[in-house]
């Protein structure tokens, strides 16, 4: 067994409710983590691919943030309903889901 | 500004004290996170590089686990004393720290 072919990090950072930046957890990132884990598990992909929690990815303003390595493809505003498409198109077939991508020159924070 | 040139994930997973796998947090990974953040901050590298917490990276038996993307270089048994070398040699100069690497065929879990 080698390292993961693709490795997905989902921001699950939490901030106090009154923080103006909000947080990915407040926007529902835990359910995105669950959706990735369920999708990979049901397809028997856990040895090849991994999806997991991460701290703040520093693209807070773009909604629930996900980064896929080693491709270094960033997604914003991801919902559980997007997960199957990311798995099928990107993780398995190597075609990133363009409609969800954060542009490389997007502001951080 | 573009995405990060290199992105470091440090496992900060926690398990109950009686779990036979132990956990990176029990082995001191929080101080490794702090050392990375301090090192990057003091060198003014926060725009180019990022180091942050992650959930379980699934190489628990190798000690505190760190992965650097997009290189996909894995390190095990990392201590705060190793961080400066990783930053200088690998993150800045592109030469991974061989003595700390987890081999690609190493067992997981």
C-alpha cells in the first residue's frame, strides 16, 4: 500500500457565534465531512483516497472550504449534495468540479 | 496572491487514554503545530506557506505525523525540535528531511 492517491481536507474550524468571519462549522462543514466519509466507504475507496477534517484553511469568506491534494484544487461553498460529484468527477476521474472552484487569485480570510 | 506554495498538515487527533493506538495529541502534536506556526510567522512566510491542524492522518504508529503537500511527503515522529529543519530544508529549499520520512510502503494505522 502506498500513500493516498488523493487526499481531501475539509475545514471544520469553529469560531464564536459573534465572530464576523463566521466559520465553516457554523456553515455545516461537519455534514460535508460525513458525506465524504460515507461516499468513500460505500465505494470501498478508503485505501486509495482519504477525506478528513482540518483546521482553518484561510478561505473563510468562500463558504465551506475543501482542498484536494496533491492537485491543490480548492473548492468553496461545498454542501453534502456536492460530494458525490467531487468524488466521481475529480477524485476518481481527475476532472475537477469547475463550478465549485475557488480561483487562485481569490482573496483569503 | 495565489494558493500556498507548500501546505503542512499536522495530525492533532485525540483518542481516549486507554486506546491502544494512542494518538498524536497524546504524543505532543499541539507543540509541533505551535512550532510550525511560530517559525512561519517569525520568518514572514504566512502568505506563501501554511501549517495547520488536521484530524487523524492514519499513520498513527509512526508517531506525530505530518504531511506536506503538494509534495505528498510524509513525516513521522516529528518533534518541535525538528520543525526548523523541515521549514528551512523542505518548505523553503525543496529538500525533504530524509531522516524523518515515512516510507511509501509503511503500514498505516
